[in-house]
C-alpha cells in the first residue's frame, strides 16, 4: 500500500510538472536581442545576430540538466523571464535543509538533484521531488578532502555541478572521482577514480570542472587533461591536452563547451593556462591560445560568438579572440584586450554586448565591436551566477540576493531585487518554467514567479 501511495504521489507530481510545462510552452516567443555598433569589427554584428549554435538558445526551458542550463550558455527562450517587469511576484514554494555544497542544482522532470559534503568525510547526492522537496533517494561515497589553507575560507565541500542525461546523473567528487548514478534509483552504475586509474595527482583544489555529455559521449577536464568517455560505461575513448600537475596549473576551474567553429564541431576548453579547441573524434588540439592570468585563475566559462571567443581572467584582463581556419590550418588572433578583470562569474552575451560581473564586484557591459565598457555599476557581492532571456538578466548574488536587470548597453538598469537567503549562495541558480532554483550553502530552495493578477 505504501508503495502504491508513493507511486500515486509521484504520478500526481508528474502531472503537475507536465501541466506547468504546457503552460510555459504556450507563452514561449522568439527572444529579442539588443543591437549594437559593429563598425570596428566587420561581420561581428552578423555573427552576433545569427547567434552560433554555441550561443543561440535552442531548447525550450523545461529542464535544467547541466552547468549553465540547457545549452550550457545561460541563455534561454523564455518569455516568462523575458517579460518580467520586476521580482515582486516571487514566492517561495519550499525549502529543504541539506549539508554544504557549491554545486548547482539539476532539474529533470519532477526531480531535483543536489550534492553535499557530509561530516567532512562523505559526498552525498540527494534526489528531491520538484513539487514538494520530499526526498526520493540518497546516494553517498567516501570522498571529501581539504583545500589549501589559503582557500579554506570558502570551504572544502563539493564544487562541480552534475550533469543529467538519458536517465543518468554524472557527479564529479572532490578527489577527482567521476560517479554515474541511475537517476531513478540512485544506484551506482560506474565510477572512475582518475588518480588511481590514470596515476594522476590529486588536484589541490578538488574536481571543479563540470562534465559535459554530447550524444553517446561524456567529456570532462580531470587528471590535468581532457577525457572523452563512453557515457554508458565510463570506458576511455581518448585522453588529450595533458598538462602540468602542480598547484598553479593542474585541475581545471573552467568547464568545457561544444562549439562549431568554421563549420567544425569541437570541444572548447579553458585550462588554467590556455584556451584550446580539440577534435571530438581524436582529442587532437586544433588550436590553442595562452590566456594571461594570475596563478592559473582561469575560472569562468568562455563565450563562443560566431568564430570568436570571449574570456576574462583574474589579473589578466578581458579578451576577444578570433579563431581562424585558412587552408586547413588553424590560428588565433587577439582582436582586443581591455583592463577589466573577470573572476569566477561566467558572462552572458545579448546582441553585440557581453554582460560580465567583475573581480572588483562591479557589473559591466562590454561592446564586442570595440572592447570598450559602455558602463560599470556600483559594487555588489563577490560572485554572480546569471541567466538571460530577451533583454532580461536574472542574477543570483552570493550574498543571497536575487537581481533582475534589463540588458541595456546605455546604462545599468536594476528592475528588481529580492533577498532570498541569509546564507551564502555560491552555487549556480537554475530556472525552469516559472521556478527559480536556489542552492543555499546548507539548503535547497525553490521560488516561483507567480502569474500576474488581472488588473
């Protein structure tokens, strides 16, 4: 009887999620992108307007299955977000206390997946019901570690955001361990201990990069290299771009993306020292570009805009690189560099402008054509995770504030602000239908943008 009741509750929850999805789809419209001056870089406006596969939002926002959302860009087709005038209709649906983590939440169907570090010894994955927050299952393994003392202020708990794909959940534990779980039951399907299996050094700051699934393959930056694995078995297909294994170079902070450059799909990675494009078939490095930084702090996920790549680093500056292919030979040209410095927050691109949270805690708009900041805001918190739709940017500040910003190249426009947590909120915010998923340091909360009341 209990099993039947549980099954009914799960089915009822599934109906609710399905209804919410249908309502969301009914409101979906084509996003409107802001324009800009591109006279300094011929062709840039056309590339931005066309939006390459790596930057155009191509998925209806009914799930949040990986780092930075459906397309790994934080760009959504959602007029629910795009039409928000403010955050006054924000309501909390539920909150569940869990142990500490910096991993962003994953949402698939009626399930929400969160990770945590427990008792300074175990890494835990919990599966929660999306409608109620009730726990459906839990899985754990021994795997906690301590980061160096000078980074200990931000804790030693699990950092990487998992990936959901085809009924499986892929989690990167701090000790360079990749675990694949059955998303329905939490049962372990396979596990790779990179230091043990490939004789690599344990990364000093842990396994930070988030895994990427493409078709039947899983890509991950672990063991100071890039690995291509069979997503079903964990079997190695290739291992490329092997780098140094020391504190300032080993263990990637950024996460890989798939991009099409000059018609060729490839995996684009930012190691702690350089940007590179790798062949999906062989793992061979097609092109590479050193990126100036301080002590390997290349952290944010780069933006691919047409055949160009935008990145910004701690004490290195902000860069736009043009990736070229001529006669079968790849090369890289730096189009511009400007002095503002990004840090941990990954940017979003809207039209011909990039919106970036800076190391100095300010927010800026950068013209892609000229490399100049059109404005820089007053300071906020140390970190933002961002989601964009149309000309709206939803940002979660690590101080527990949710911000709604209009993407305006002319001036900074804050449309709304709501304090959603008294704890720090370093994990990436998630957005599905009308729901906003906030991973507090020691809790998981879900907020809803309620339907505006008729006037």
